[in-house]
C-alpha cells in the first residue's frame, strides 16, 4: 500500500501544490476537448464530417494549451526559459480554431449558429488564458482577454456575420476570458509563492548549519588563538636563550611542549563536542530557530533530577543535532521536545517531529555521522540513543495527531546511577 501512496506522501508541500496545479490545468484541457469539442458532433444535424473536423481541431488546440501551461509552470518554478515559440504557435492555432467555426457558421446547414458560437467563445477563452501564463509581463497579460475579444468580433464581421453576432461574441469572450485568466494567474502566483517559501525554508536550514560552523570556528579560535601566541613567544625566547648558551632554553621548550599537548587535548574536546553546553540555552535556541522556519515547536520540561554539567552538555548536543535534522530532512510542521525524569532517577530527552519520509525497506536508521556522534557522547555517560520513524498513531506533534507522512523520534536517556555518580564527582571537586 505504501508503494501506491508513496508518490504523494513522499513529496514536500511545494511539490504537492505543483502536482495539484498541473493536474488542474490538465483537467482544463480535458474539459475543453470533451465539452466544447464533442458539442458539434452531438448537436449537428447536417454535415457530420464537419463536426468531427471541428472536434479534432478543438482536441488539438486543447492539447497545445495543456503543453503550453505545463511549460509555463516550468518557467514559474525556474526550470526552463519562457516558451516563446510555443506561445506564438498556441496563439496562431487559437485563431485558426476560432476562424474555422466562424467560416462554417456562414452556412447554417454546415454548422449551427449556437454550436459554432459555443466553440468560438470556449476555444478563444481557454487559448487566451494559456497564452497569458507564458507572457513575460503581467501588464501585457491583462490586455490579452480584451484584445482576444476584439479580434474575435472583427473576424466575425470580416467573414460577413451580422453586427449582433459580433457583439455577442465580443461579450462572450469578455465574460469567459477574464474569468479563465484570473484562474490561471492565481494558480501561477500561488505555485510561485509556495516554491519561494520552500526555498526560504531550505535557506533557513542552510543558515542554521552555517551558524553551527561559525560557532565551531569561534570555539576553535578561542582554544588555539592564545595557545599559539604563547607557543610562538616562548619558542622565540628559547631561540634567543639558546644562542646565548643559557640553560633556561630547555625549560622554555619544555613549557612549549606542555602547551602544545594541552592544545591537542582541547582541540579534541572541541571536535568531539565535549565542551560544556548550556541545555537551557540549546532548548530556547531550538524553539526560536524552528519557529523562524515556520515549524510549530513545543518544549515540555517536567521535573527531571538536577543535571550535572557533563550530562547537560551531552543532552544540549542532542537538542542541537535534532534541530538541524528537523530543518534539513522531511517536511515537518510540528516538533515536540520533552525533557523528563525516567525510571530509577534517569533523565529522558525525546524529540519528535512529523512530516518524516518513510524509511525504505532494509534501510538503516543511521543517517550520516550526526547520530553516531551523539551515541558516542551518550555512551561515555552510560546513556543510550534511539532514533527512527514510529507509527503515526504512536506520537502527536504540537498541533495535534501526527500526520500520515510519519513521525521521526529521537530518544536519549542517561541512567540515574550515572547521574548520581556525576553529581558526586562534581561535589567532590568543589
């Protein structure tokens, strides 16, 4: 069943809106072919072959309009250039599809006046709306329906029809053309806006990753900047002392060696994420970043035991990594972060978000090195980490029940025994 519905559930919000919009325009093309095209065949009392000819002409026009709207949507989302040649071809075919019924209407035995008027008004309306989607300027698109109505009326007069019929065609196109034009224009604007919001959300995720890299760079600079300056000064002093034959040069180089080893240890701490992190700051930062990205984030804090600094640091990294994953993966609308006490004095941190794509069969739960690094940090404290999708009914996001697209749950736990040991160790140091 998942294979049958995955083509829809695996798409993001913008892709779903685009699929719906394209389907609507294809439905318009089918409506033109079936309703307007079949009308002459079903209603003609004479000249059945001419009715079939009009049907084929309308079907060809509908197919061309459907192709033009599809290419125009590609231009809206930035996948191709404006289809200028196809726009010109659609305009010419629209004119031909209107002129042929007008010519046949000169003899009521060939095409009934009412039937021909319906064909002309319908094809001109659909064709004009399709052409306006591909025009470069929105200002020019506004003038297309009145211009098409005037051209239709002039063509009717040129073929010898009465002024009353020409006026009726003018009014008919003016009524149908703008309605279809605004329908097409609104759908195009909505699709462009949705994709722009999707790109803004992706940019927000990239900014979050860039901010994390900048933070890492600042930490590394704080660690290495002073130490490298001290190493350079002491090395220069050792060189000067050695040139003078002073024994203190050896002491200076020993100090340089000690500082270098200390720097190596601090760099490892930065790379592995063992530096202290404020859990409260990380929770508040996660709420702010996710809210800015349009994700409803709720943070629930129960009464967990007093957390040692090492445990706060490890859980802070879990919150930070989980926030990045929510921004970069899936199509989340809600996120829940819960920190509470567990069994036997343990502390449990749970991060859940909806909109998670289903994992393919046989796929592992690890995605990159982020979760593996978190598991290593928690293992150093005797803790554990569980991550993966859960049934939609098994969790609820901030906005209510989880959606059918799946819920991704990240659960970190540090046992109470290790918490007590860390607290005792901190008290002993103080």
